C-alpha cells in the first residue's frame, strides 16, 4: 500500500533537528486519525475490526514494566525525588548515551510527530511532543493527549519531549539498565526515552509521572483518579489503581465525565490531564458498561491485544489468551456525556476504590478525614491480572496515593495536599470495595457491578447523608445498614462468610497492614 506524500502536513514551530534528530526518511507531522490508520495498515501493524476500531498487538510486553523505569539522578530534581524501588536512579551519562543512540535510530527511518498538550487547564498545560517510529503509537498519543486546534499547531513549541522507538533496545551491560526495554526520564529537562516495548501505556504513564512532578511544585495536586459531575454541578473524584473501577464507575449516563484516569486539582477546581481514555476491556459488558462498550465498535479507537476473528472481524472481549490487560484507547468525545473543556469545580465527594482481595471490607463506608488520609497513604487494593508484567491473578498490594508507581516525589507530599483540600472544601470521603465478598479471592465472588453502581450513586446523590449506619468493630468505619436497591447482606461482609472467626482474623490482619503501610508513607 503506497502512502500519499500529500498527507504530510501541520508542522510545528521547530523541527526534529532542534531536538537532535537528523531525519533521513520522511517526517510525518500531526497526521489525522484516518491517515495514521492508513500508515499503520501499510506497515502491517494493525487490522480494522467491525465498526472501525484499529486492533493492534503489543507482543511480549502487554503491560507496564515498573522495574524498567528509570529517573535520571541530576541536580535539578535529585533532592525532591522519592528514590527507591519505584524511582530507580540512572546516571546522567547513561541517559545521554541512550538518548543519542535512540535519536540516531529514529532518524534512520520515517518519523511520526505528534504535538499535543497535557492538562486541560490553560494555566497548567504542558506542551508535549512525541517522536515515534510507529504510526499506531502516534495515533495512541494523539488520542490520549489534548490536541491543539489546527491554527495553533504551527506555533506549538514543545517543552516536554518523548523519544519512542519500540524496535530499539538497550544494552544492559553498558547502559545501566536491567533489560532491553526501558523508560528513562529526565525530570528537569522534561525528556522521556522509551525503547524495547510496544505497550503504549508507557507513553501515557510517563507523561503522567512528569506531571506528578511538575504540578505539586506549582501548588497543584496531581491525582490518579477519574472524575465526573452530577446534575447539580457537584464534582466527584474516584481514586484507584488500574482495574478497580475508576473508568467504569465514573462513566455514568447520569453524570458527565471529566476524565477517567489523571487529573489536577488547582485553585479553580479539577481538570483532566488527558484528552482521551484508556480502559481495560476484558469481559466488557454491553449491559453493564454500555458507553465504554460502544467505543470498541468505533473508528478512532485503538484496541490493544483484543482477540478478533480474522474473517468476520468481530471482537471477542472475553478472550484473555493474549493478556488479561486488553485495552481500548479512545477520545473523550467518544463518550456521549462529557464535560466541555474537561474542567469543573472543587470536589464535594472523594471515592477511594479498592479491589479487596481478602473480601473483608464493606462495599461502602463513610470515612472521617483522618481515615481518608490513612487509606490514601496506604493505597490498599489488589493488582489486577495483566496490568503489570508477571501479574497473572489479583494480588494484595499497597500503593501509596493509589498510584505509587507514578509518584516521583514522596507520598506525603501528595497526601498533605489532599488533606488540606478536604479540610478547605468540606469534602465527603468514601471507601468503596469493588473486590470480593463472601471470602477471599478464590473462595468468594466479585462484588456485583450493578450493586456497586447503585451504592456509588446513593453516596454521590446525598441519599446516604444522615442515613443509619453501624460502626465496623475492626476498621472503625461508618457503614450504612441499608441502601435502596442493594442486598442488605452485602453491607455486612462478616455475614457473607461461612466462618465468622476466619473473617475476624483476616480483617484484623488487613487493618494492621493498612495502618503499618500508611505510617511508613508518612516519612
């Protein structure tokens, strides 16, 4: 399939040579979604499924690889970085060497350039540019970031750069990294190098990590959360790790969506960092999640590792033979009810989502400000299969601020900002268990999504304000005793277990672990 050179258009203010790339092939600037489809198909990197989505495979890497993410140790950011297993240091010399060879590699072939923004609040926007060798990754970035209007492209001057080449691998013996795949970030220069992996989520989460460093310095809280707005204008944010229900529960026909994963909370309220959504679609239900399901049948959606019949081009969203972490990347406008401008006021409700693998937490509990801070610092949930390399079934984990993997600074920095905002704006905080009931993973069953939706709607609508509650004897939470449309038996998790003593032992163990992890994160 020949590519028409006329599709080359919409150049930015500066070219690749300004960023160290000598382009020997064609530089494809800010192509339309349709043109990027054509390029991906011409390269043999994707197929079109029934309805129009582009189906692609990410090969051996079907999730993020946290052990292969590196932060450059350099004077501009060294003192504020939370060094350790999450933010591993790489020497500046190694980063520079990798970057030089990566740029050279990109320059040897055609390059796709995407100019975009991160941050819907104009005062907090970060100008981003992606250089990539892959058309479908360019489409992914164009979908997930905020695309400038056509008349602003020519003046777009990027301050954050992503150099992305999946076919380029590092040499662990000489590059100071662990494997051939890598993400290396220079926080002060706002430069990101990505190689050796086709998993597109590394692009998205690298910019989020950069924003998690940039925004707090500017007095803005960055949050791993989804957010939506009620009919009365009340804002709700949903904290949670991948797979706990952020996208599902915030995508609600009754509440317009601000965004599904990454937000800032500044002086004027909440704003989306992104321009698209990146939803898990394994076992996606048309009845339970109709808005998200519809995106898997639309042009402009990129489907990662979803199984498709090569003859009929029909999708099988229940097939996990490639990975449990099947994904759909789609623009916000694919959801029928979204907030114009992706900004809203200050939250009135905060929902902390946890997929409790022990099956001991109630489906909902009202938290005091102190309890909210404890749960935020502990970030208890279960890692869901496929989200990270090597995770094949849910595992109990503690991820500070419900997103430790993306925090370049210590968790206490983000927790302090949250505590200040809860107090200043009188925010109600809720804990919602989207995990197991009736026993731990392997014994109990997953919380019914219909019940969780009804519970969340009751909390956000004010229905639970002043409702009768009981104090959980182990966790100390206030738990509603009845919610309209919800089986009252679910509200008392101990009653769903066949062995009450076993429940007590497991609940006490979890409570001790939550308190221990929260205390560790205060330092």
